[in-house]
C-alpha cells in the first residue's frame, strides 16, 4: 500500500518528490511524481517548455489528495 504523506500548510505537497513507485501501487516508475508530470506535459505540449511550466504551476499549491487524484487521472494506464 502507498505510504501516507505528511503535509505542511502553505508548502508544496511532499508527494511531488516521492518516486512514482512509492506513491502509487500501480506504478513501477522510478521517476519522482514531479518529473512524471513534467514528462507527460512535455509530450502533450509538443515539447514547449514555457507551456509545460505554466501547466505545472497548479501542482505547486495542490493538496496531496488532489495531486494524487490528478496524477491518477493523467498517468494511470
């Protein structure tokens, strides 16, 4: 089972720095969640770094629960 994440109010979710395989039972990826999201957006934005950076901004203030739901929606196959 995935490990519980401790959050600090006003800080980015620690889930962003966890390995995908540690955060999600369905993943075997050794990438941090942050990098997996970055790669997803880069692929879908035709490798436009500026657009990908903008797309990633919302994840910096998202709660771990909301972030987990978004990652599952985007990356779970």
